[in-house]
């Protein structure tokens, strides 16, 4: 029985020439504190350029609950592709979600709590240069 489960987890699917594990689902939990105008979106799993849109939709819904809501996107326990991380940081800097997610471009204050491994990679060149 144990080998059947591990074989199932090891099975892969081919999509656009790339191999993906079938068990790399994105799990999202939202915590909202309306009294303090804060929301926390916690994501676990694998965040890709395709699955990042699911995070954007959840952030948009949380942002619509109250004007001026600060949204913290915690992806510190997720495996995040570099391109997806750059997309999230761009939204954080512009205070807007992508136009295809939010055509009205409502102001959205997002702070991204990135994974430690991505933070190390981002700071590694600066440490080597110094």
C-alpha cells in the first residue's frame, strides 16, 4: 500500500513541454481583521506564473472587503518561481493588481513576505560583490 501511494505522488504530468508533480497544489488561507484594517493571505505549495493569478484573485477579494485594507501576502512557506515573485513585487510597488485581474485598478496595499530561499538568492550577488 505504501509503495502505491509513493508511486502516485511521483507520477508526473507533461504540460507545454515541462514536467510538473501532480501533488503541487496551491493552498491558500485568508485571515481578516476588519477592526485593524488588515488581511493576511497565506499561500503554501508551488507558486508559478500561472498559479499567481489565483493569489491575485484572492487578494482582490480581500481588498474589496474594506477601503484602505492592508494585505500581507505570506508566501514564506511556498515554493515560488522567480518570475512569479517578480510579478508579486511589481504589484506591491505599484499598489495595483494586474489589469486583467482588476480592470478598475482599485488601490491595493500589498506587502509580500517572500520565501527565505528566494531572499538569499536575491541578496547573494550583493554579498559576493562586497
